[in-house]
C-alpha cells in the first residue's frame, strides 16, 4: 500500500511550479508507483489563460475549487468549470484553460507522468521512454 499526504508531498520534489507562472502541481502518484496512471493536485493561478495540447497523454480533470473555463479549439466550444465539474480530454483535445478564480484541480494522466514534466512549446508533456537494458 502507498500512503502519501498532500502537505508532505508539497515539501518535496513532487511539487512542480510551471516556468511560465500559470500553475503548480503536486504529483502524488507517478509512473514509478506502477499503477498505470498518475494523480496530481494542480493549482491554476487566477488570471491564467494558456493553451495545452496533450498529444501523448489522456487527462481527466476534476475541479475541487475555483472558477474558470476550458475551450476546445477544434470546435470553439467553451465549458464552464466550477467545483464538481469533471472534464475529460479523451481525444488529445487542443484546448485553452482559463482561471477566473484560482482553481484547485485533481488530475489523472494516462500514461502516467514521471514527475518533472512541464509543458513544451506545443502545450504537451513529452512522453518519457524507459532506457532499454542490455
């Protein structure tokens, strides 16, 4: 069994702050935990407005607190985000996330993240492959 607390994890290298200053994420469950997905508590700072496109991962996002919206760029649809909202990027959706009030989100990624990822120029996390042993 694995047991972790958010306050403890926030004091370690599991807490990642985005270089652009839009978010921070504490990665509670990662690839090396061997569960087949990763689980993160992510804070999107008020006023953040940025594009993402997870080309290598599927993501489910549950809003714990705050207010914002997610816009899918293929169809221009905007969806309000508030506590209790779940949105699922099941088609590697290119999207814009906006935070009107600071948002606290519970996020699940498949395949799991390794832990240190930040968004690349296209708004995606790189898929980190394992080194093959000889």
